[in-house]
C-alpha cells in the first residue's frame, strides 16, 4: 500500500488552496488563489534541542476536515460582529526516532493560518532552536516591508518606515530582517503575512531573507534585545504549540477587512466586560512634553476632553513629579467633568534603561498589582505601558501578566514601545490599542518625519492597521520640528482612515478649539468602533479612500500620499440610500472647506498634493 504524500485544504469558497507535500522525508507547502500561485514551494519543519522534525519524516495520519462556523463579537475594531466560516485539518508526521510533528491548518475565505503542535508529554523544558518555515514569493512580486530595527535604548519597537513597492529579495536596512505584518503583491493577489496566538510560552518572530532571495524565513528576536535578558528562542514543556503564521490572501479590500489575526487567537477570557469602554482621548504630551508635571495644564486638557465630548484624558510620562496638585485631585476634577483619566507607566524593570517615570512598578507582579489596586480605588480607567523593546519569550510573558492583572482590577490597557498586535485584544478585550507604528508623535522630534509621513500614512491601512488597533495619535494641525507636508484635511481624514480603540488626539488645545463648526462636530462625534469597513480605492504608498459604517451613518475619508493634485470620483450609490453629507476638504494646506448638502450618485472631490478629505454621510431625513 502506497502511503499518502500530498494533501490539500481549501477555503469554504474554494478560492484559496493550501497544498502540503512530503517529499523524501521533508515537508513543504504551496498556496494558490484562483489557481494562481501566491506562495511557491516553501519548506516546513522545526528543530528542537531534543528532536529534528525537519527531515526523515513519515506520514502518520490526518484528522477529518472540520467546519468552522462561528458568530464572533469584539469590543474594539473595524467590525464588532462577524460571521466566520472556515475549514480546519491536522496532519501528523514522525521522525525516525518516533517524535511527532503535528501541523494544524485552518482555511478561511480571506486566508490561511498554520502552526506546529508537539503533542507528546514531557516534564523537562524543550527548546525550539529553529523554525524552518519558509514563505517563497513568486519572483516578480513586489513588497511593502518595515525593516526590523536596530537594538537601541528605545528600539526595536516596530517604529521604522515601511519600504514602498520594493522588489522581493531586497536586503533589509539594518541586517535584522523584516517586521510583520509583511505585504506582498504577487500579480493577481495580495498577501499579508503576520503572526497570532502567542502567549508567555512562545517568542514573537519576524521575517528574514538573504539579499536577492525570494524566500523569506522565520527569525527569532535579536540577542541584545531587553538588555540581553532572556533567550532568543522559546522553551516550553510539551504538549506545546508554536504561534499561528497567518496569511491573508485576496484583493486589497479583503486585506483591509480581514480579522484573521484575532480569529485564530484564543477567545475572550473576561466574563464581565461592562467596564471596558473604547473612546476618544485628549493628550497633552506631544504639544508640551513637560505638561504631565503641571497640574494646571492637565486640568485644561481634561476641559478640552469635556468640551469635545471625548471620554478620556491621558496623563503621560513623569506625572509622578506633578506640581500644583495631585493625581487624586486630577481624577476627582475629571470625574466631575465626566472624563476618565488614563495613566502612563514605564514597563521597566531590568529590560530597559529609559529614565521616564514612573518606572519599576509594572515589571514586578507584586508592585504592579498594588499599583493597579490603587488606580482602581482612585477611579483611574486605564494605563498606557511603554518601552518593552523586545519580542523575547520573557517579554511576551510580561505582556500577558500585565493584561491579566489589569483584568483583576478592571483597568484598560494601551501598550507603547511594543510588539505588534498578535490577537490579544480578542483574548483580553481590555487591551484597547497598541502603538507599534511610527506615528504622529514623531512630528515633535524627528526632522525627517514630515517628509515621509504622507507616503507612510497610505501604507499603514494595508499593513499595520489590518492586524489590530493602532495608536498613531493622529489629527495634528500644528507644526513642531518641521512643517507638515500633509494638509489639514489630510490630518482630519486620519481619524477615519486609521482605527484605534482609544483615539488619542495629539495636538494642543487651541488647534481643536479654533476649528470650524463642521470640523469640530466631526471630531466631537467620530466613532472609534465600527460595524463595517470598505475600501473604496487605494494603492499602498499612493492613496487610500476608506468608508467606515456606524449604525446608519457612513464616515468616508481619503488621503493623498503623493505630491500631485488628484480628483476622485466616489459612487455613493454603493451605500444604498438617500443621504445628506457634511464634507471637509482643503482649499489650501492650512485651510479646510466645509459644506453640508444632499448628495446622490457620483461625487467628485479634488484633493491637494498630500491632501485629503473627510465626509459624514447620513440618512437625508436626519439632516439638521
């Protein structure tokens, strides 16, 4: 009897196919979409300290294909209700010593996920030395990739610029490989590769490739991350499993809409979630770095939040040196104005040397729980924890511990200087947002940022923001280190183009108070959670127009990443109804032109170089 040597699993709609092959004892796979190759023959397998599970393998058995049919509810994100269908199957192989490698695969209409499982029982730790998974791109593919940064006092933290439309095989800038998510265009399909399902038993990974090679491999964190603490490769007791490698496949609208990173992650572990509330946030630090030390300044930002109908105000680094008043007084003042207070903390600890305070409270379990208990008693609603600078297993464990302790004291969380979203917001919905982006705060200290922001802004909706809420701190009108190239209308549009469970507004008080009535109303009422998202048009690095729905209202926004004027035609019939619109676009860089009018059919919008527009589209009968 000839043993099986090839297998396949398809998405429910049969558009995506993963083929698995066992060839002379080695595993590989191929991914196709609509009969076109998305990933060519790519290796599978791992090497542990006690087992080589990459060669000499023989097939043991496979499970039956099981159907995935779920109704999923999220508390934050681009769509809160999802109907999910997929197919799942497991395949087991053994090396000559009888040690087992189980490959789990899930296929959905918008992509695939796979991971390795080690089903045997052990008491001793085993170390996963090498993850040999490959992603082999067709040779003429193009890529949008973010170099994995050098190790410095403040990095790596997923905060470098994306390379735009580069050839597959391009060498990374710093020799440390490439971050996930990684976006590729293979001709007829788009592919976004990322990672999910990581807890304290595993390390975060990124991608690597040899210069000129179209084969991307898995790379562990760098040795000197976290000041050299902890191993780069993960260890655990079996049974044990790796992270999910997630491959979103389809057109760009499929990529933008996908929630695969969250869908393959563990389900919500919080039974009572009424205290978890997404919202808008005033933030003083960007426009005045010393403001967290000044009680009177912080009060004025609480007033801004109250006047703008925003739910929260963030008190950032060095607030423990506050003069003119106390944290207790600030929280009480904010409570009277119906504004919640969020507090900043340094995550270090021995893993970083950043001096911003308070530090040494969050890295230790005892002090962390004591501080969270104090915050809960005061009425503080959430924390922003900063400066992790590593994806090692010890840091993945710290993230989990912070989230779990925050749940115990009903504290919401925002991670900064951190790893990318890896599905944790499904498991711990008190995780409202994460940074892992080169965001608006860079206007205050990076002289190159203004010139590079327009292009970057049009790449992020197709890459980083796909995999989870992104704390970019947008809508900044003032100039800081160098003048903006983006127009005011471009900046306003970012409140729709980018998604974040906490939407931090980074400019100063006067910038928002001086807005016109329509623009101010737009920001006073902008949602942060959505029912649906639709890509109207876009090309990463050039432009993007997104529509987001909340109840019976659509928010539509577009940004231009290029130094040329453009005229966009938007077909409003796709939204099926009679609408009125409030439209904001730009007459000049520093001017926004607002109109309020009934709209039907096609609407033409002219945008400036690096310009944009924002539109609120609501049923005509609701027009004030």
